[in-house]
C-alpha cells in the first residue's frame, strides 16, 4: 500500500513538473514567434515606405489605353484624367486574399464602388478576366510599376500624369488601407 501511495505521489509530482516545463517551453516558443512576427512586420513596413517614396511623383505616360478586353476601342489616358481618378493596381502574381481584402475595404468606403467611374482597376491580369475584374472593367495599357510592387496598391492620377497619394496595401495592418481610402474619399473624390 505504501508503495502504491509513493508511486502515485511520484507520478503526480512528475506530471506537475512536466506540465510546468511544457508551459515554460510553450511560452518560450510563443515569445520567439512574436519576435519573428514583429521583425517581419517591421521589415515589411520599411519596404513599403521605401517603395512609396520611390514611386511617389513618378510620371505616368499618356499612352493609349482601353477598358476590358475591347482593344479596338482605345483612347489616350488624358481623356479620363480631367478629374482625379483612384487607380487600384495589382499583379496577377499578387496574393488573392490581399487583393480581395483591398477590394472589400474599397467597397465598404465607396458604397457606389460598382458605378463610380473615378475608381479604376488596372494591372497585368489575364485578358479573359478583364471585362469583370471585381465588378469593374479593367483599364489596360497604363504604365504603372505593377511588377515591381508585389502587393496591391492605390494611387491618384490626375491631369499632371504623376503618381500621387500612393498607398501600398499592408497585409499585416489592413486598417491603414481603410484610413487611406477614407481620406481619399474626403480629399479627392
């Protein structure tokens, strides 16, 4: 009986020590994960800032463009820039959840998104998908740095043909895009 009592006591003590050890290891990994995420987030934010500065005020060529897949009906970009346009760009290589989140935020801020002609989507997207790209006809032929910026991004284009109010979507903090779109709605559109 005494042996059974000591064996039970030993098992209980060992399991408590083991749990404390497991909790300590778990806490250590949690802290390491949080540090990794913080470092990754900081590096991402620095890269976004670098590219924002690099492309702000970059001139856009007044090229011939067209909407959707209708390449027979072309016009010059200046024909649609008499008033400021919010341009949303993304590459076919951009992660779809990032694009969808940016579109969802745009639709939430601009309740007239589907009919608002001041919001234009562009990028290197397959021709077959350009007639209905997130509810809009995609503008093709605009010379924007789509391949260099791997994330979806917004900018305002007006008669000056320069990228202004550039904003690159940050998947670690999508609320920044919400703030950006709210400010663009007040200021520009």
